[in-house]
C-alpha cells in the first residue's frame, strides 16, 4: 500500500505579497472581534556589514506608520497592557537595537523627521568611555560576534593567552570572564590584540544625552557585550544583565526595565537568564520570535516584527489582529537579526 502523503496547511504560507492587501483590508473587521494588541517593531537603522542601508524604504515605512498606525512609546504601551487598559487600533511601538555611531548619524535623523517615539537598546560595555569594563566587554563579545574562529574556539584561543595548562573543565566563557576581571588594563589590551578583537563604534554617553534631550526616546538594555546569552552563566551573566542596567540608569537617569536579548533567538532564553531577569528586576525581555503582544503574553520572551522590511510586509506586520492569527502557536519561528 502506498502511504498517504500529507500536506499540512501552514498559515505561514499565507504571508505573500499578493495576499497581504486582503489581510490589511480585513484588519478592522478582525480587530473588532477582540481586544486590541500591540506590535513591537525592531530596527537597527544603520548600514549592514556590506554597507547596505535602504533609506528610501525606511522613510516610506516610517511614513506609513505615521499615517496608518498609532505609534506609542513602548513603556506606555506595555504599562497599558499590564493594567488591562485599552490600546488604540493598530498600536505599534518601535525598538531600535545597538545605538552605533552610524545610527546616531543616519537612522536617528529618519526617526526625528517623522517625530516618532522610540526605545533605544544600548550595549553600555561597548561604549568606549566605560574604561576597563569596555575592555572586558570587547573581550566577551567573542561569545556573540562572529570573529575569525567559531565562538567555542575563540574562547579557547583567549584562554590560551593565560598560558598552559588549560584545564579542560575551565574552558568556559564564564571562566574567561573571571580570569579577565583580575587583569590590569595593559594586560587586557594585550589579550584583545591576541584575539584580534574588533572595536566597532557606538554612540558615546554625551551623544546619548543629547539625543535624550532632543528626541522622543527611551532606553533599554541590550547587555554589556552583546553575547549569545545561551553561553552565559553565573557571574558573567549577572554582569551582562545587572551591570548594563546600572550603567544606563546612572548615566542617563532613566529607569531600565527592559532587556533586548542580542540575536533574539528563543533558544537563548535559558533558565539562568530567567533567574537573572527576576533578580535584576526586569519587567520585560524581547526576542525576535514573530507575534503580537496582549495582556496575557509572557513578559520574559516578548515577540517582535521587523520594521526594516519590504513595504507590503510592513503593512501586514502592523495589523495586530491579523498577525495575532498568522503567528499564533509559532513559538519557534524567529526573524533573523544581529
Ligand atoms: Zn543587537
């Protein structure tokens, strides 16, 4: 007997440029059936490694948000959901990751032109004025950033700097963090040379203060060194989560209650991370799982959708009722982001 072949219906196949206009038209009808939900859009707003940055597309997308959606400050939107208060139709909040110098020079202007509120996720360890902690963050970045060797080999390479013997059991990112914390600044500089650490450019605290004075901006933590948090344990994890919050709060005088998990992969949300979030009093943490947010959505792995997407996709991705249907039960489905 020939076995039956099943072609299960998958809602994701409905996400198509030809079908998108019908979904957008259906949004008012579908949203009338339930309570309004929130869509958090993520963006980087600076050129990628190949120098690509489609400013025209971003301008068009931002204009669409101004004309067709209700863009709320993220903090207000989440507070409303926490209190079970109503959200407007097509409620959207913008979360911008990384705060590189290039964002300060380019992307920020695009947001300022349309006067939309946004939340900026900072990596305080990678801000140069952070001194010794900047050196340690640049080192620990080998647990996230793609260097010339895979992450696990990079940590061995770094531990090799300390000289033999490398105890097999001590080959861990946390082990490296603990050893690095004992070093003087010139030793750390030598270790950074040894691993050929890069020094990307992020906005300074002064630049961030200026932005704070001029824009409708709020801040979130994006860890100290932008690692893959699935590797993070113990004292190192504690530093990534706790210290980043402290530095943003003390430098910018805002309360930080959100963590944007680097790379956003749901697999990086470990039990250790959950504990660290609770310990350091974070109310929210954001992944890149696709979906919408309601009053019942788990606050420690909130979904986001991409702002820097094709125009038809953005239109669809600003329809909370329709997206809530399209992305329900797709916990493994993640956007790609860095
Ligand atoms: Zn990032």
